[in-house]
C-alpha cells in the first residue's frame, strides 16, 4: 500500500504523515492539509457490500492514514462506532419521496458531525503517542451549532486534551445551544460570541496562525489542534458513509454494480460534500454532486458564475448550521481544480481575505462539471418538510429539507432520474420549533422541549435521548464575549 503524505493547500514547505496533519489541524501558513494523491479503493464495491460499517471504515481510512498500524486504526474505529449510536447499522437509509435519505444523525448528539467526531479523539490521542507529544492538546473550534456539541462530547475528560468551543450566541437553535452549555467535563469550555459563525471561524484561524502565540503556548506545555472539518482527521471519516451507502444500495439490489448515483448534500462549510467528492475520486460511481444551500447562497452563486463573493448580507435561517459565508473546505477543492497548485490557491485565498471575493479561471470552472449548485428559500424548506411528511409520514429536519427541496428543483430542471442519496444531517428534534412551524403546528407559547413532546405525538417518533438528557440539565457555560476578545478568553481558560 502506497504511503500517503499531506501538504498545505498554501504551499508550506514539507510533506508530513497523516498523524502529524491530524495533530496540527491547520498548517502553519493557514492552509489546509490535503493528501498528495487520492488513493483508490482496494476492494471492489461488491466486496465492500458484505462488510459492516466498521469494516468499511477500516477499508477507507487505512488508505489515507498510512502511518497508523492496523491495530491502532481498528482500535480507533471500534471505540468510535459502538453503542453510542442508537442503531446497529450506524448509518441507515430510508426511502421516501423518490430518494434515499442517508440518516447520519443516530449518534450521541443527533447530527452528522458524530460520524467523524466520535473517532477524532481516538485518532488525535493515538497521533500524539505516535509523535511523542508531551504537550497538552487544546482543541480550538468554531461551530455553527453541531460540530461544537459533537466535539465536546467526544473530547470531554479525554486525558491530555482540553477543548474550547466558540459559537454565535444568536445563531444556533435553542436545542443546539442547550446541548453545548450543559456539557460536562473539567476540560471543556463553551463561549458564545456576539457575531456570526464566520466571525467565530475567522477568530479561531487568527489564533491558530499567530506564530508568537504558538511559541508561547509551547513554552507553557500546550499546542492547538482543531475539531472542525478543516482537520483531515475529521474529513476522511466522512468519506466512509458515501462508500458504505453505495455498497448498501448494491447489496439490496437497488442498483447494479457500476451504476452511477447522485448525491445531494446540504452544505455550509463544504466538508461533507467534499468528502463525497473524495469518495467519487476513490472509485465510487457518483455522477452529480448536488450542493444545496439555504438563503446564504454564496456556494450556489460560485457554482453558477465561478465567482466566490462573501460581500453580502448574512441571513439567519431555520437551517443555522448552513448560515455560513466563508466555506473553509472549499479551499481544498480550489486547490485540486487549480491542478494541486498551492501558489495559485494561496493567491485566491489572499484575495478572499483582502477583498472578500475571487474568481476562478475558465479551465478551473471546466473541472467543476460534476457539481450542481442549488438553493432553497425558507418557504421552500418549510413546504418540503410538510409535503414529505404528509405524503410519506417521513420526518426530516430543516437542513435535510434544504437538500430535498434542491433535489426536487434539480429533477424538474434536468429530468435526471438517477438513483439519488440525500445526506440527512440532523434529527428533526434538533430543530423542533422550525419543524413544527413547517408542519403548521408551531406554538409560540411553548418552549422547544414542549414542542418536542408535541412532535413525538404527531410523528410517533420517540424523542432522542440527546434531547431528553438536556431538558433539565444544569447550565455550566454561560460566558458571552465580543469577537475581538477570543484570544483573551483562550488565555484565561488555560490560565496563561
């Protein structure tokens, strides 16, 4: 098996093994780590169709994490994908409304981030041992709602780590916020900022790339890493469920070996759909990668025009995990379609920082032909939830509804009847009020937990333990700061 090394999308000198890329999270020059090549699957998809989720994960991850031994990698996988998931299958699929919904929300925090963040703490601590790291690892993360809780749950009380999560105080759902601010663990810190997700993400990147701070942290026995999908240890585990879902369709004779499928992904930071792009390049027959945006449609405009422009009004929507104007993982795609040219990519990213926009070349645009960008309005999102439930009794959350609405538009526009998987990224109970409003059953006089009770009666779907457990949980994190004070808050938590 050929060794896969990693380099920065912005050209930082050096090729490093996977374990070191996982530990660093972000390259010193602010770039994202990318594999020098995308490996091909070693087993056929027909062979993979007989494997469990855990064994499929091993077949995918061993190709990217080549400096991990089989024993190390299997240890990480077996401890990640266990009874914390409420279905034995880990990622079941449900057929409804002419598509297959890949349910990625059966983990501890009822969102797709669990699929990767269940394993990241094990990858991180294994990487630390492999590289003889003596420092305490400080996980520094910005969240638009889901990553934060999943990371907190994964790293809580993990020896040798601390975790600090920044979230937009007024930009997450009440359930999302409650999940984070009630998090237990002596090594956890959750801080709201007055600003939006992009402000939180920019603040985290600024802290990461400050060489003086990094040097000072090292002198105090700390080093930063990330749990966002900018970390390659977050991204690679997400490739697994696209390989697994194709193999499952094959096993159930929903498709024939070699048939192409389409994949629809509700997209904010671009990590989840980038994982599908990597799966396609590994050999999974994916025809179209359908990128679904909400009213913050910066990605829709990019795929339509080749111009990425964040200079626009930021909209708070009912799908807050997608309320993002700077999609960090798009940088990896830009790097690849520029011919793995770090210098060209760095110039685009510099222009984005200084001017808020950049335009790609015609040659680069021609390499985006597999992508289709679409968006759904708030009204279309709500209508999709209502119609799908009325027609099929199948209930989806607002983010999945954005994807379903965009898919319906895509079919109408293209007439494409290819078998399609929609990434269902969160439980409807994570966005109870918005879902109930969409069903015409909202009640302003009831809190989100009371509405969860109503939703359970209406849908005959049990309230997940992740919601039940926080209903009366003690609030442990109540700090809210200005975005300019993020570094000071980090120093205060670490007492440095």
